């Protein structure tokens, strides 16, 4: 648990530095002028749209749990578990969301290697969804399809690896032959790969991908509505392109939460393609990131607090346990369970 909060504190310090640098670089006076006529209700609406994104992505999580035959987790517990993963959303590539698997293990005794592949499947379908939005948003002007092409290549390579039994088997055999801890965890990777291959079959790929497209469209609308709060008339398609390309750029670069990368992409595109002033583009970028990134962290912290209220032993000894090697087979007993 301490490590979790250390990561959050470091990421927040980095975010303060990034946003502070943008504010100084753009000119505090211009930023203040832009905020003076901002309609605050649009920020609330942006947060609501972001929460809509989380809800739709939760439906994906439920879909994957069902496909893997994981039962015995109530919808309420599952929703809180899913949201708790946002506590580490500021990790590079959001890989910290495997935290959800740790929570399910400690609360319901479900082996981590069974659910960890869900995080990979989520990222694949999210990536496809974002690329789709880039393509839709790029219609009407040149240059946008470059991002779509690069992302499509990455998705294609991943799907080839997962679908090719020969390639994946060779890689797993190579890992198993390696000395030290890598060789020891290889059998777990093989189990995880079997689950991932199940999740990425065509029949299990299409519904979550459609959910991803709609879910990320909600966050694209967060940027659009915040721009409306500044009196800008940027089209929905263009706002979707700006947000989706910024999100993709932040996901591809291994920095916490895409900090600095996503911000730069958003601000630059707002100015060059959207013809938004420096002060307004900076303010809109910051508010959008607060509504979609830091709001998610806050939601995750609240969900985790609620789960710990129900399961007092949750993460109590996380500092001494390895999240990849379960040490117990009994789930944590909820605080309201009968003795």
C-alpha cells in the first residue's frame, strides 16, 4: 500500500511541475484571462462524461470475467474492484491496473494469473477504439491517418503474437529455459497466455471493442464540452481527433499517465489545427486532464477506501507479499459477513 501512495505522490509532483511549466510558458496572464470567462458547469459535465467512460469499460470487465468463467463476485464488489484499478492509472501504459487482479485475489481468492490477462485485453480493445476515433476524427483533413496507421501496426503485431501458437509457444519455451526468477514465473505466463488467447478470439473481441469506441468517445466529448465552456466552436470530430491522438501518444511513451506527452499533443493540436489561443488551449488542456486523468485517480481512491471498509484485511500486508505469488487460498472475509 505504501508503494501505491509513493507512486501517486511522485506522479502528482511530476504533474504539478508539468502543469506549472505550461502555465508559466503560456503566460499566467493569458491563462487567467481565459479562465475568467469559463463556464464552470462544463467541467462538471466533463467529469460526468469521464465517469460514463468508466461505467462502459466496467461492462467490458464483466464481459471478460464471464468469458473466463469467474463467478462468485457480486456486481457491487466487481464495480469497486474495477474502479480501484484507477488508483495506479498514472503508471506507464496503465500497467498498474493489474492492481485489480491483486484486489480480486485478496477479496475473493481468485488467482492473479487468471485475471491479469484481462488488463492486456482491455488495453488492446481500448487501443483499437482510440484508433477508430482517430480515423473518424481525421476525416476531412490530412495528417491524422498517420497516427491511425502506426497504432494499427502495433495492434496487428500484438494480435499476430496472440493468435500464432508457434510464435507464442517458442517465446514461452525460451522464457522457461532462462535461469533465475524469469524461468520460475514462465509457467504462470503460460497459464496467463491461455486466458489471454481466449479473450482475444474474434467473438470475444468485437463486443468489448464496440464498448471501447463509445467509452472513449465520451472522454473525447469531455474535451469538446470544456472547449464550449471557453466559447470555442471546435467540432466534435476535431475534438475527438485531438483527444484520441493525445491519448495514444501518451500511451505509447512509457511515462506515468502520459504526463507531458499527452499535454503537449493536446495543446499543440488545439493551437495549430483548432486555431485556439495559447491561453485558452492551455487552460482547456489542463481542465480536460483533471477531468479525465486525476478525476480517475480520485474515483479509484474512493473505491479502494470502500472496499477496505468491507474487507478490512485488504492490502494489510501488501508490503510483505509478492503480487505474483499468492500465499493464501482463502479470500478475505468481508466485515459484514456473519461469523
